[in-house]
C-alpha cells in the first residue's frame, strides 16, 4: 500500500503529468500572488509562515517522487542564498544595529525556501513562467479592479499611483513588467493559436497596470527584458549573448557610479532622489570596507551623512546596499546566488529559456535600482524566472520532457 501511494505521488509530479504542471504554477504563481496580497511580504510577521510554506512544498514534492536529485538544479543558488542569510546573521556581531541584521537574515530564509520549492517541482521552465505570468497578471487585475471600483485614492507616500495590494507602486510595476515580458515571449513562441488568447489578456492587464504605476524603472526593465528575449531567440551564439548581458551590466554599473562624477542634484531630474542614496552609499563603503556596517543598517548610514533632509531605509540598489552593509564577501554571495541562471542562459538552446532569460534580466536590473529584495513577492517572482532557466537546462535533453516542441529554436522558432 505504501509503495502504491508513492507511485501515485510520483505520477503527480512526473514530467508529463498535469499534476506536475499544476504544482509548478501553484508554487510560482501562488507564491507571487499570496505574498503580494500580504503587503508584498514586506513585514516580518509574514516571513516565518512563508518560509515554512515553501519548505513544506519542497518536502512534499521530494516525498511524492521528485527525489533529492531534483534539488541539484538549484544547488548553487540555494547554497548562495543560505550562505548570504548566514553572513547577514553573523554580521550582527559587528552591526550598527544587531537586531536589524538578524531580521534581514530571517527574510533570507524565505528566499532559500522558495528556491528549494521551485527547484523541487520544476520539470522544465514553461509552467514556472506560466505561474509567474498568472500570478503577476492576477495581482495587476486586482489592482485595476480596485481602482475601477473605488477610484484613485491619495496615499502619503505613493500619491495617486497604482500600488495595491503591495503598497508600493514600483513593486507592483516590476511584477507587472515580468508578467508582460513573459507574456509577450510566450506569445511569440506559442505552439497553438489557442494559447494567444490568455496570453494576450495577461499582457493587456499587466501593461495597463504598469502604465498606471508610472514606474520608469519598471518600464526600462521591461524594455530591456523584451529586448533580451529577442536577442536570445535570434542568436544561439554564446559570445553574442554574453556580450549583450555584459553591456546591460556595464550600463547598470555606470548608472550607480554616476553620482560620484555628476552632481546628484543634476541627476535628480532624471532619477528622483536615488543619486543621493547611491552617493551616500559609495561614501560609506570607505568607512567599513571589509565587513560593512551590518545587514539592515543603511538607514543609520544615511542618517549619519544624509545630504538631503529625508528619511531613507534602503539604498535602492541590492548590490550597492549589500556592499555597504556586508562588504565584498556579502556582495560576492549575492552574485553567487543570482548569477547562475544568467550564465546558463548564455548557452541554452531552448525558446523557453530565452523567454525566462529576458524576464530574469529585467528582475536583476530592477533590483539594482530599487529595493526589490525587501519585497519578497517581487524577489520570488524574479527567482522563479531564474529557476526556469536552470530547469530548462536540466530537462531539455530528456526524451520524456513535455515540451519537446520548445527544445531548440534553430528548428524553427521564429
């Protein structure tokens, strides 16, 4: 009887079973939606249940037949995220605010659990992407529905911008942007005309919500994401793809360094107050160049040398804030966790991987200019896109994959 039950469970997450597709959509899309409706999971009270839920999903998938081998797909990102959370916790020993550092580490466990759950259920990338699109479009639809019913209401920090249910317009903007990038990519690579109707609806809803957020960073990320998908679909050359990604990384680096060469006051016209945050961060790096000020302490760094009278909690850049708070090792651990999908995407030969790469690049770039890391709903959506790239590499060669027609675009993708 036990054996029969295990065989039934294994069938649920077999590569070609509907249950496997549902599991991927549920973990990716359900995770994004549920976290979004919990204020983006910004507040600490949401982290323990979220981490436990993801861990339970991973354990269930493994028990029902996926096996520990499924986690090899996400081994490097999971180890990187776990090490990063550990370094955040350890930084409490020298932190300007030890309690904040431990709190940051607690959020990090949500991301470790999410990566393990996504890796455990992944059987290729398509259905993870469908989940992110469904979850993102669903959240966008809710925001638009609320606006239609209640009208635009004023918020002290968000003005009249569309921001529900996350409470931050830019967070809603990048979630909508990811849904938009994926929706367009899946539409281009659609295997049947019947797929275009739901994808078109998702793109329309996500695009409308994105417009109402007035999030310029999200629009830029979406544009680069779509362009990345196009480049990756047009060429399988690893050299050209790597060059494209290097250009995007260089542009982001130049943007973050700009306040050191151009007055933040001048840049403020185009980037709001961000240049002041980045200028302050760069100056603070020199004060504690090895270990940093401790995780979650940028607000104290800002208060000690703020060039303008404003309360700021985050540096509005995952990479720069990590360098300030946790030093070069902390930044290295973040890159260890986040870069593997980009590296794998360079040599991937599937159309779905190209779509996932576009969305993932959009997430990586936006995280460089906003506080996405503090919004688990956004980060989990981005991580799901990255895991989709890794899962495509693992399952694309298998003869039992349910996406044989997605295998390689030099057989007629465009």
